[in-house]
């Protein structure tokens, strides 16, 4: 059951993980217009400015009333002079001048379309644009030409570095399917099918459908499922990920697979407590595919994985910042003390918030 606002939470707390952000806020149209500017900064790879706008947007999303003046907005966290001025334009003219210009700009239109493809980020979109690509058909042709990709690939002996490129080719080939949003009913149906197959391999697993679905989005771009088993250790978790994806592939339910299993990046020292399978799923009977991410976690980190994969991205970013201020490190693969790397196990989702010294925020209020 979705909660309404908890009155004891300050809507103008500094971090997104300290306040409630509904899916649709009282200033939704304003937020969407500012998001066009944020997105343009991202496409220009001006990360700092993009992040500033993302923070400004998150502040507005948590604001519980309709904004009536630029000055009122200026009092919110991360609304600087520039953002305040743009909000003033919106209140006065019903639109933000820069947003209107950006929406009409041919180059941004093309870049927005390119980055709608899974695996294509701003850098790749800009590269494609520089090569003269203007449509997704052009991009497809670009990748179909081995001359264009061979050079990059030969530099990367590491197979993992080629994954993004393979994903782009797959996503472009399936763009008509992967571009369609998935309604909640279909998300549940697919999760049910997947869990039934898992039950046959290993009875007694539990799962949470995370991502935007859990935050209450009526339609999702992909499906994120976090899975655990009360008795599974690291080795078994990696095996389960492998065994399930094998079965799903054999049955034709998974048509494409990028398994990133037990990746030991310096960022997370204990990453093998999680196994991930990034897949394309195709439900028989429905004649279309969608992206399905399966995340397997040992029971000790299940709830941090659930919180991590529930998002939103801004909510997670601020969770990590908040944890840092408490001498802790938070990510999907666990909570650790910074001074001695000791692990703190959360036994429920509420426990995650408690350990971090935060009020519990309902998943549907994490739409920062
Ligand atoms: N996530 C994160 N940092 C990333 C990628 C993901 O914190 N770099 C977390 C937050 C996301 C969640 O994982 O909410 C799932 O990521 P998705 O990309 O699937 O995004 P959503 O599920 O939120 O939305 P949708 O899938 O509908 O686009
Ligand atoms: Mg998702």
C-alpha cells in the first residue's frame, strides 16, 4: 500500500534519501521542462552541470506545494540563480526559453533518439553524430560495417570491454521491441515465469521486483529482479545465476545474455556476493522482447541489493553520500564501516535505513 507523505519528514532536507519524492509531484510539468535541459547537459557531457540540474529537479520533486514564485523556488536546496531564473520564465510565460530551443534543435533531437538505445551513452551518440549518422537506421548501418567497430575492438583484449558494443548492436536490432514500455501486469507475469523456472532449479528462493516498478511506475523500460536463497553462499549464488540463465536460454525465454558475474571492481571489494545476468527476455505467446536484469544476492546483502536496485539513481547517489558522512560505505553489495571494512548486515529493508540512521522512506516515495 502506497503511503501518503509522512508528516515528520522535512520536504526540504538536503539529501534525496532524507525526504519523500512521489512519482508525480505538484510541479511535474516544471520538472519535466527542466529535465530537458539536464538531459542536454548530459548529451554535451557537461556532467557537472547535468548533476546540478538533477539536484535541482530532485529538490522540486520533494516540494509538496505548487511553486508560485521564483523566489519561493530559490529557497530550495540546489536551486541557484540560473535555475531560479528559468523557473521565473516558466511561471511568467508558461515555458522555459532554453527548453523550447532545445526541443526544436535538430542535433539534440538526434542525440536524444540515439541515447534512447540501451548501451548508447552521450559519448557514443556524439561519435555517431560526428560520423554523420542522423537516424537509428544510420547507426545500425554504422555498426553493421566491420570497419567501424574492428579498430575499437582490437584495442580491447578484455572481452568485458566489448560488452557495451555488443549490447548496442543487439539493442539496435531489437529497437522496436525494447523501445516499448512494459506495463505492470506484464512485469509481474514475466517475474512469475522466471521465478517458476528458478523454483524448479532451487526451491525456496525469494525475490523482489525492484527498479521503477517498485517505485510505482505504471510502465517500465526494463525489469529488475533481485533474488536470494536463505542458505546460498557466494559460490551457490553464482551457480544459481548461471543455472537459471542456462535454463531460460534453453527454453527460448532468454534470447540474449550478458552475464557480468562476480566482477571484482576496485569500487566494491566484495562484489562476488552479487551475481548479475543482463538479458533480453521473450515471453512465448507475446511476440515481443524486453530487457530483464536478474540480480542474485547472498542473504547477507539481499536487502542492500533490493534498496540499491529500487533506485532512483538520485536516491542511491544521496544514500551513498549520506552513508559516507556517517563513516559508512553503502552500495548494492553491502554496508561496511570505512575505518576497518567490517560488514554490517541488514536483515530487512527497514534495517538498511536504520543502520544508515535514516527515516524509512517507502519505495513509492523514492522517485528523486
Ligand atoms: N541504479 C543505480 N545506478 C546505476 C544504475 C542503476 O543506482 N548506474 C539503480 C537505480 C535504478 C535501479 O538500479 O533505479 C534500476 O535501474 P534502471 O536503469 O532499470 O532504472 P529504473 O528501473 O529506475 O527505471 P526504468 O527501468 O523504467 O527505466
Ligand atoms: Mg528498471
